[in-house]
């Protein structure tokens, strides 16, 4: 079925001018950018977005990293978009990521891993709402 997912190009990637290369990977996989914005997250926004990880030992560093530079938030649309996006990203830890994935090719570490993608259709709906209104998504 056609789905939407929320993608974030993280500060390590925007810093290295990799936005276009990363978007091309998604497009080549059949995903379509139906909303896109480059933003500087506030600390409050980063904390709220990653609230599910609040009790994890890496939470504070993750929040600091996510506000260390601009990010590009996007809605990607396509057949099985959630799973397809995760396939193209590769494993969270670049050391475990398959050849040809974004994280294998671009990520610096498990934290500075270049991209975020929603992990379920339900979380995708919530994460999309976190950043975009319906009017900003043009399919
Ligand atoms: P992301 O998919 O955005 O979801 C949570 C983020 O926390 C993850 O990618 C990593 O950038 C970061 N992170 C840092 N350390 C860890 C860890 N040990 N396990 C999982 N995620 C981590």
C-alpha cells in the first residue's frame, strides 16, 4: 500500500553537504519527497521528538547532537514507505549496516548516523504531524 514516513537528514550529514546525495538514494528507491524543510531544532523540540528515548543513557548526547546544526525534515511517500526507507538507511549502527546503505556509506557513528526514519506506520503518522501540517504535504 502507499504509505508515508518521516525522514530526518541529521546534522552530521547537512554539515558535510550530503543532503542531495541522501535524497537521491530515497528517490532511486522509489520514494517521493512530498514535504521538505531545512530547520534548526530547538532543544525543546529535539527532546520532545525523542521523548521515547528519554530514559536511555544516550538521550542527552543525542539531543545535543540533533541541535548541533541544521536538519532536513521530509515526508517520503511510496509503496511500503516505512520499510523501504529503513532498508535504504541501513542498520542504526553503521558498523552493522549492509553495503550500499546510507548509514554504511555516510554515517560517522551510531549517534551521528546521518538519517532518522520512522520505525512503524503508527509512529510515522505521529512524527509527520510533529513537523508538518496537512497543507504542507503535497503528494
Ligand atoms: P534514530 O533512528 O534517530 O533513533 C534514535 C537515535 O539515537 C539513533 O538513530 C541514533 O542516532 C542515536 N543513538 C545513539 N546511541 C544509540 C544506541 N546505543 N542505540 C540506539 N540509538 C542510539
